[in-house]
């Protein structure tokens, strides 16, 4: 058996797997790893009044869209479990980042049987939730947030769950939408 050549280096996931973020494979994606990492990631690069995770953001969105798009909404930031959450202004400025993120998202879509392009309803919800998040978590803005000025809020209530609560809510929502059994969150890796 020949060792498979991979592109880039690997990272160790929460469950102890080797994951190659530049050369992802569908079978290497683990919802438990995603839930844990997204629960630990604070949105806005931590520049919020309270800890507010990417996992909570995704769970809220998944409940706010139509059921047919709920799994897409839950998974829309799943790349951040492996690439971290970069604030939009930074993400748009990093050369090559879009290609890495798009490749990983395509593999996520393949693994979880999602159509490869994000539904418009999910894109709209992702902008609308920013209005709710800004109101709940940010001081008054020194400049307009160009992407959301004159955008209606999504109308969700942020709970600012702890990382563990957010991870558990994310994996439970994933399991509800996919019919899978939840993992044992009391077990340590």
C-alpha cells in the first residue's frame, strides 16, 4: 500500500484526527470536531461585548430559515471549524483565502449532501443576523457597516451560550436535521 501524498500540512482535530485544511477529504470531516471548534470560536474576532460563538450564530440561522435550507444554514460557516472565523474585512483582503475556503466548502457540501452553492435565503439570513448581532453585542459603530445598512434584522435573540452549550446545541441541531444520534459529550478525548 502506497502512502497518499497530501498538499500542505495537517492539523489535529478535537477528536484526535489528522486533518489537511488545504487538501480536505469528505471522509475526514467529523461533525463532532465541527461542533466543538465552532463552539469555541468567538465571532467578530472577539470584539464583542460578550462571548458569542460561531456555533450559536449557525444554530440561530438554521431555525430562522425554511426547513429545506436549515442544514445549509447550520453548515454555512462550517469551514471556520478548520480555517477559523476571520472578520469579513480581513477575509476579503487575504489573497488565496477564498480559494481555500471554497475548496473546503465544496468538500463539506459533498460530505453532507448539500448543493454546492449557498441558497439565497441563507445568504440573506447571514446578512440580516448581523443587524441583530450588532445591536446586541457591539458599541455604537464609528462608521456605517456598509453590507448591512438598511437591512432588516433577522429577529433572533442571542443567548451568548458558553462554548460547551454552543457545541452541544450545534451537534443536537445537526443530529435533528440529519437523523443521526448525538455523541457522548461527557467523554473526554
